[in-house]
């Protein structure tokens, strides 16, 4: 019983004991579970394998079911068509069905209809004799499909449809456009084991005991594939169980720590010392952060996305910033600490304190400026890390679509900025408070002088650093913004929402400009990387890439599979290997080739395929049994092909060879050239900038040899590059103005093969519109984050704000924004539409002109041979394709068609327009995954043969006056800037228009509360001035009328009272007079009854005197104050309401209280009048700052009212509470006397604490 009572009294120990016992219990139970699983491992692993098998089959069956439903829907739509021809099917297809799956209709072996996703390679590779209505897998080209065939009608068995969906893409395109589809990967992610799927109905036995296999059957219960996955080992299973147990224990420990925090919060909050509270809170938060690291939360939850260290990693703080989510948690903890410091410092600034001394002030000044400079460097260094230590490129993609890791990093950037602003503001607040305590002078002078001093200190600190962070401009801007923020916080009584918005947007601005700077530094670093790659000795690097590609498991698996398939398209398999290797990622001029055992080329893919064919490098009389590297010279040592050959074999024999070839040419930069949807256009996957943004100049022995990019150097530029002063590392940076643009150059000098080689890489400075776009892209993201946070807040506190009504200022602001921003948006959309139409017309014209040129060329040569087609492409420098009917006949990009990236069938929309509708030409939108482009199709007649010429912008560069992305960048950047100005001006105008109305509203409330001493002043003219003047006149009249009415009422009251008193006095006087007369008569008559009369008369007189006394008491009560209506009231609420009445006055009123609510007994109306009277007296004493500070002790609540007015003269101090005493010309001298009388009548008191020329302090004591 005693122990239970002890635990109830000591909540901290109770929580710790509960957590410890829970953790121990989980550990014990977990160990028992693990031991039980180990003892029954065979049963456990069988259950797990069966679970994975059934789950995988269900997942695959779901895909089959969806395909069957899709097929049935298509079949039902086709049944509605009387005559199955292309035109009728196209109408039905467009009107009733739109699918991303492949779809085609056949009559026997003739294709009647196909959609744009259908690839003819499916027909070529489909040799399976599958019954109609059954699903099956088919590997065709570079894709693997799940297909189903079915007859359309029983009456026409030769007419059937094929419907299918891609289930596997074993290749990669440009990641910006590539739609990754992989059933294998989906199963791996779902079940957490490695899968291999053999999309074949062959019976392949699994001989590896470490793996588990099962068959996949179709809707007719026939085998269509086999799946193999790696069994989970007992050790791995136990490891996962231990991890789960540790996670549960970690969550319990975290829960216990948070509960402990709730208890500690109650105890810490009760402390009076702000510094002690801050230290305790900070220690708690820091301990929480390292507790999370110790218990591996959140890093133990997942390793992908926001948990992935590949997205962001820094070794700062022993694990504080190992991933985006770890960084976010660390920044949130830092924010809580700095917000606590900022909040307490703001309270400390407003509180009244004792005078400080000069030594402490100067010590604090030196400490603060040093700490400010160091923290600003830290902020800059952290911002640099956000750019250099992450794989996220904030400004590379012009779109505003973010994945979650990118969004979280944007939030991290914002939170870091907020932390920097809060920390810096805290330092300045401390210094400002110390300054005010010592000098007590105009605080504006402090902000002007010390902002200049801080800027000078920051500049000095920048110059003495070896590796300065950021720039002087950015850091100076930071200082100015912080001083402006602190000035606003100390000068004006801002709402909490206003404070939050000010801090938020200042932090956003500071973090964005810093982020932009380091992004430009990263782009400059890309120049250096490009020059280094170009000037390096590549042979060893090329050999390493060849070995890596040949030995890669995927390469060997795919290559072996290629030789085992009798209908292999070796070009497709070569593309799969090439696309997933570093040959593609490093943008190397290379190719992947397949060779038979005699060395004959079977197929390949790459930028040098098939330009360079294999020469005598293989001895056909001997089989190569290991990787061999060959060098094949083409034109001396500077022009050669480096080849690597790897032998492929199955269990029984050698199959052939996989060849990887790389072109090494010193007379070329070595960049591979592929369409944008294949290649990223970068030097490698680590490069920041695309090559088309760079200009590269290559000088050999002082002579310009090669030029890449749009920069055509003049003699002056060449001279500057060749004669620039190099560093010890033989490199240099310089900026140059050329052709009305600013360029930054990086120059690198090397000596290679006896040649002095100087490579200059130039980057054009960003245009203003691009800079604005980059800025507002992040700013817009931060604004969306703020709106989302506000939405969460208002949803949580809906009941509090549901009755809120918009005031006049809000309504005006909304009206101004609507009438300003909506036309701006319409203009932007209109401009975008015009630009899009102009671009489409430009593309139409340019592609059409090229198609006409090809037609003219072919007709002039009167030859439809492929050789003539190729000559036309070479002579005219045009990439194009030729279709005969619906089949491709020739393409300059034949490899793209051959591997299966593009279908060899004519686009069905084009077929409809040109062959069915009889049109001559058409411009259509096409796409490869997410890469969209336009193609021009033209029906030409060559040598009496009708062909279709296709020219695409995806393979031909079209110069547009302003591309779609460029116009988006321009519109977003410039119009966002315009929108910001519109919002600012609208807010200012709404405030100016509504300000007089707000003043009048507050003045009306003040008058209703009994304050008739206020005076409204305005600079407005016209109707507003007349309204204010009329209101002021009305107040004056009310005040005069009130005084006259009071005087009249007093006179009437006294007259009535006099009548009553006279009447009441007459009543006792009459009997007194008669009694006295009777007594006199008796005395004169010497009556023997005199004694009796005397007794009777004196008794009567005494009674009447008592009556007169009662009349006098009643008269006295008439002159007293009205009776107080005492009730329980909220002191803090009354003070706040009274202060709010003066929000329109030219005075700053602070209210400092550590209490949220205080209940006292009092009269709310009288207390409100007392506070209003004290504030009005301070204003009339020329105060511009009034501070209410509420404190408490054991006996009473103390409300101190301090101002910085003229003070009270010494000779008047003793009289201020006297009735009718006033120093004002129009005062009545009742305010303080009535206030004291009221307070004394409600268990309270008021006294003057101090007064001087610097101000006055009153104290009101409310006794408990």
C-alpha cells in the first residue's frame, strides 16, 4: 500500500518503472517467440514460402483478371460494329474506349486495326499456340507482355482481337521520362525477397535448395510462367524478428520518454526563472534527439525514399543528419529549442528589470556579434550541404511536381531558415534589452547604429576566413532582415499571426537566396567536372567500364538468354544491356554487340553501332574462354576502338560472344549522341548541367581545334582564354561579357601525347526571368507548406474560429486581389496559349518544310531504294522515316524501331486521316513513355508510289522563338513577382482605406465603455476627414451634454430632495413646538402637573429628534456612490479588453503575464473604467509606451501599470486620489478618486509606486 502511494506521488518514477518493465517483458516474450520459431523452423519456413506463393499468385491473378475484363469490354464494343474495318473500329474505339493497354484486331493473319501502343514485333514473336480466351506471357523486343486473344464473334472465327499489357521492362530510358514497369520488382517490394520470373511455359526445375519455385497458371489453369524466389534463411528470419522486437522496445522507450516530458513540462512550467526553464527544455529536446538515434528511429523503419541516405547524407553530429527524415527531425528539435529561446527572450524584453551596467552590455555585445557571425556561417554551411550533399536538384526541373523526398528537403530548407532567423533575433533582442536598461533612450537609434556595426563585423569576419561561406550581400541582407524583424516586434504590438508570417517569409527569403547562391556554385563546379572529364586520360577508364559491363550479372543473364532464344532480336538484347550500364550513364561513344563463335556480328546497339565493324580481332579457329581486351586503331593512336569480348556458354557448350566497344578519339569530345528520351544529355549521371547549357572550347598548341555549344568565340575571347593566369593546378576562373551576355569560364590546361591542350568550359549567366522562376518556385513551395499548416491548425481549432467574420479590411483585400489577380491569370493563360499556338505553327512549318524537301530530293533522284533514302538524310541533314501503307519501310533511326522503342506500325490516327479521310498531311502528338513530341506525316508520291514521310521534332532540332518550358519559366517568374507586388499594394490600400473606420469602431467602443476623453486624429481628406471630424464633434457634444445633463439632474435632485427634507422636517417640528408651548404654559401657570408635562414633552422631543436623525442619515445615503455589483470575473480578460480599445491609438501597450486566467471578485464595468482611465491619463501625459505586468505572491495579485510619459509633479503626488483634484483644463478630478473608491470597495487597492520625468508606475493589488 505504501509502495502504491509512493508511485502515485512520484509520477516520474512510475513512468520509468512502467517503461523498464514493458521493455523487459517485450524482450522476454520476444525471445520465447524466437526460440519457438527456431525449434519449428521447417514448419515456419514452409508457412512463409506458401504465404509468399499464394500472395504472388493472387497478385498476378489480379493482373490477369483486369486484362480479361478489359478484353471483354473491347469485345462487346466490337460486336456492336456491323462491318469490321479500320474506320468503324476507330470511331467506336475513340468514342467508347480509351486504354493504355495494347490492342489490335485481326482477320486471319491480316491486321485490321491497332492502337498506338501496339508493336508489330508482337506478331513476329508470337509463335505460341494458345487457345482463344487464355492469357499468356510473351517476350517481344525489349518488353514482356501479358496477352490474351479471343474471337470477336462465333460467326466469324477468323476475326479475333489481341489485348495485352506490359508487365516487364528490362531496360532504362532517360529517368525524367521513363515509366518503370516490372512485375518482378513489384513482387520483391511486396514480399521482401529476391524474385526471378521465367515468362515461359517450359518446365524448368529448380535445383538450388536455397530457392523456392512455383508455377503461374492462367485463367484456363495452364502454366504460363514459373517464379523462383530466394528462401529466407533462419539467421535472416531471426535477425528480422530481433529487429521487430527492438523496434517495439524502442517505441515503448520513446513513449515513456514523451510521457516523462509531459510530467517534466508541468514541473518546469511552474518555475519562475526563464533561463532555467530554457536550459531544462533544451536538455530534454537534445536528449530526445539522441535517444531517437540510439533506438534507431526512424532509420530502423525503412531505407527508401525519405529514409534513404542516398538522397541526402551528412556525417554532422554523429548521425543527426544521415537522411532527409533524420535531418528533418534534427531541425525540428533545433527549431523547438530556438523558438523557446526566442519566446522567453521576447517576454524578458517586455518585462521590467533592474538597471544593467556597461560592462555586462559590452560583454554581451561582443559575445552576440561573434555568435551571430559564427551562426550565420553555420547557416550558410548547412545550406551548402543541402545542395552539395544531396542527389536532389532543386532548380533543374521547371515543373512544380515534387516527390516526397524533394518536398521534405524543401521543408528542411525552410525550417533551417526559420531556425537561423529565430536564433539571430534572440541575440538582437537580448542586446536591445540590455541597451534599453542602460541608456533608456530612443530604441530606433539602437537598431540603426547596431545594424551598421553588425554588418561591418560580418564583412570583417568574411575577409578573415580562409574559406568564407555565402557572400557579403547575402549575409548583409540577413542582418538587415533580422534587425527589421526585431524592430517590428519591439516597436509594435503585433498579433501572433502577424509575427508568424513575418518570421516565416523572412526566413523563406533568406533561405532561398542562400540556396540559389549555392546552386550556382554547384553549377560552376559542373564546369570544372566537365573540363576534368574531357582532359583526362580515358583508356584505363574505358577498360574499367568494359570490364564492369561484361561482368555485370544482368548483362550475362540477358546475353545468355539472347543466344538461347531461336527468334532473338539481338539489337533489342544489346539495347537492354547498354541502357542499364554505365556506357549510357557516362555518355560514352560506345556500343554493345553480339558475335557468333566465328566472330560474325549478330546485332548490337550504341552510338557507334554499326558505324565501326569488327575487323580481324578473333581467331575463328580457337574459342576465347575469358575476357579479352583489344585495341583497334582507326587513324593513329588518337583514334581507336577499345573492345572487350566475353564468352557466353550454357551448361553444355559455348554460345557466342558479348562485345563492348568504346570509341577513343582525341579529335572529338567523346559525347554520345542519342535522342532526349534515351539520354539525359549530361556528361554522366553525376553531372549537374546538361551539355546543351555549356559551351566548350578545345585548344591544341594555342590553336582552337574543337567547339561545342552556341558560343562562337571572337579573337578577343580566344586571347583572354589562352593568356589567362593559371593557378598551381593549371586552371583558372574568369567572367567575360560577350554578345550582350555574361559568361563564366573555367579553363584547364593539360599536356597529353605531347600536345598542350587548353579546354575552356563556359556557362551563360541565367536570365532574369529564369532567376525569378527559380526563386518563386521555392517560395511558392514554402507558401503551399504554410497554407497546408494553416489548414491543419484551423481544422484542429475549428470550433474556436467558426464564428469568425471578415472585417472591412479583409473584405477590401479580397476584393482588390480578385479584381487584380484574376485578370493577371487570364493574361498569363492567354499569352501561354498564343505562344503554344505559335510554337505549334513553327513546328508544323519547319517539319513540313523538311518533309517537302525530302519529297523533292527523292523525286529528283527518282529512286525509292533505301540507299537513296539514306542519301537524302545525309545530304539534307534530316532524320525521317518512310512508311508504305501501315508498315515502316525505312528510318534514319532504324535502331530505335528495331529494338522496339517505337512501333513499326503507322500511328492509327495518322492512318485514319491520310488513308481513310484522304488528307495530305497531319501534325500529331506522340509520346515515348512520358516523353511527348510532335510528328509531321506527309503523304508523298515518289516514282508513282505512295509513301508516308514522317519527320519528328524528337529526332530533329527545331528552334522555337520561345519553347513551352521557357514561356512557363518566364510567366511564372515575372507574374509571380507581379502578384507579390499586387498583394503588397492591395494590403496597403485596404489598410489605409479601412484604418479610419477601424479607429471609429474602436472609438465607439471606448465611448460605450465610458471614455469620453479620446481625440481622433486623421490625415485623411474628403469624406473620411468629414466623418472623423463629425464623430469628434459628436463626442464633444455628448461630453458637454452629459455634463449639462448631470448638472440639471443634480439640481432637480437637490430641489426634490429639499422639498422632501423640508416636508419631513416639518412633521417632527410641529409636535415639538406644541409640546414646548404646552410646557411653557404649564410653567407660567405654576401647574402642579408641570412635572408630568415635563416628562411628556421631553419624551416627545427626544422621539422627534430621533426622527430628524433618521432623515439626516437618509440624506447622507443619497450622496453616496451606487452599490457595487460584485461577481467572479476574469482579470486578464478585462485587462485585454480594455487594452484593445486603444489599438487604434498612437501608443504601444504591452501586457506581460505568465497566467492564462485569473478569477477575482469585482465589478467588471468599474474595473474596466479604472483601467481605461489609467491608460487615458498616460496618453494625455504624452506616453507612447504603456506596459501592464501581472504578477502574484502568496497574498495578492499585483498589476503594475508603467508608462514613459511626463510623470507627476512632486507637489501633486499627495493630491492625485483627492476628489475634484485635476491638472487638466477640462477635467473633473473624479477619475483616480473614483477608481480608488471602487477598488477599496472590492477588496483591492491602488497606489503610486514611482514617478519621474521618465514615466510613472501605478500598482493595483487584488487581494486573494
